[in-house]
């Protein structure tokens, strides 16, 4: 039987390969390939059907799938917690759909005329039509990733008791310690770009589309968050059988 401390958000329950070793893999691929073979990077890593652009919707769609599966479990019984998990799951679905322009990037259909007139990139998606479908949701995701994915886990590791009661919403709202590596990478990956602007540097030694790997890490964060919550739900159900 699991002790409450064994189920808490500061105790990893997911396999280490998933939350600790998997997140750096993308960065360890894209930068060496970009440096050693720009041609291979352009062909296999960058672009609408490159590794980054395809891995991002896969991670987001898996967050959607596991999020809905999570809602079928016995925990949490708190209605608002279930609403939050539902929002994350639906966010994963929207994220995945928008990244693939709802299939246009794979099937290559022509953008309908009505959408084409409104879309900055002439694609079948919403995020190029208005900041309400792009920058504003992204800002909310960034704030949750920064405070929930980095600040709160670090505060817990320093001894602060934040969101430790599984019968309260905050236990399920804040990411667990498993999300910390991915959240850190999501912000570190854009550090060169931001340093470039702050230092007024025209060209960095390595230039990539910095927002794309960050989006991958945000999608991966959503997936790990849902999986970690699901694992805690299963542990709590085992510890408190009906």
C-alpha cells in the first residue's frame, strides 16, 4: 500500500527514461545536426514535415488521449480538478490540430477561400488569424509552465508545502517534479534568441527557428503532466480501494 508521501508531487512515479532522459533528446539531436550538417537539418529536422513539427503534434495528441483516459479513473473526485484535466486534454487536441493545420500539412489540400483571406500564412488553422487563438493562449501556457513547471516544484523541493493534499484542486493543478526538466528546457531553448536581442547581436553562431523546439517542449510538458497525474490517480486508487 502506498504512503501519502510516496504519491506526493515531489516524488517521481513515472519511469525515469520518460521524464528525465527523454526531454533532452530533442535538443541533443537538433543542435549537432544543425552544426554538422545544415543540409540534413533543413531536410529532416526543420520545415513543416521535419522532426520538430511532427513530434510536437504527436506529444500534444498523446496528452489529449491520456487526459481523457485519466478522467475515467477513480481520482480525482474534485469536480474542478476533472475540469482542469479536461481543459489540458482539449488544449492538447487544439495544439496538435493547429500544428498540423488540421491535417493540411499532411494531406496538402488547398486552403478554403474564406479561411485564406483571414489567415496570415494562408493555412487551414486559427492561430494565424488572431492573437486570441495564438499569442494569448501561448502566454497562459508559458505562465503555467514557468510557475507550475519550475517555480512550484523547486519550492516543494526546498521544503515548501504547496499542493500536497490530493483532496484539493492544487494537487492536480500544479505540475509535479517529473515536469521540471521539460519545463526548464522549454525556457532554456529560447535563451540564445533572447540573449541575441538583449545583446543586440545580429547573427548567432547557430540560428534555428527557436519557437519551434519550444513548442515541442510545451507539448511534451502537457503530456508528462497528464501522465504524472494519471499515475498518481492510479496510486491513490490502489491505496484507497473502494
